[in-house]
C-alpha cells in the first residue's frame, strides 16, 4: 500500500468524488444513497460546493476520502464552507487521510482569500470532532439530528 494522494475534484471529475463520498458515508447516521446525478445536483448545485475547492484522497489510485468546499461570503467575511468530509471506513485512522484532506481545505481557503471556515457537525458525531484540529475551531452553535416525521 502506498501513501495518500490528494487531488482536486476539478482534476479527477465528479465520478471519483461521488465514489469517495459513497464509500465514506456508507455507515453514516443519515442514509446518503445518491446516484451520481443526484449527488452532483445536490452537492455541486444546491449546496454550492466547487470542484476546484473540493478534494478527493486516493490510496493506490482508488478514491477513499473526500472533502467538499465552496467559497462565499458569510457574516460579512469571505468563507470556505466544508460541505462534507468522509473517509471510507476501512481507511479511517490510517495514513493521515483526514489530516491531508483538512490541510488541503485550509490551503484552498487561503487561495480563495477566505478569512474563515464554516463546517457543520451533527451533535454526537464524536468521530468528526476528533479528526478536526480543535485548536483552530470555535464552536458557534449546536446542530442536532432530528428524526423525520412521516407525512399522513
């Protein structure tokens, strides 16, 4: 096994990003089973992530991790939003994949002239909070996962 290589989605394409996303969210608290078209519409359309600000981690050429990002103003400051971050379960805690993705995200923020990062982590997602560098983050508010109600 070789080390991790991180490339922008603008270089690899949406299909590689979708593959990494699907693998990384396979065991997530919220089921995220999206076709390639649904994924692209949601994450690169509605949620405004940008291929040049989003990155895929590769191990032996296979997509195993992803971080999505989109730059826009928030609270009066240029901000890079982290739209999602996921690593395939079998690669978590190995090879420094989360660190490599987060460092690339920070570099992307600097390149875009952003002065702050924005990310959302569901309350209780201890794994996500462990992989992000706490010294650089400030908790603004809590987000909780609420069960969906069925329509009558």
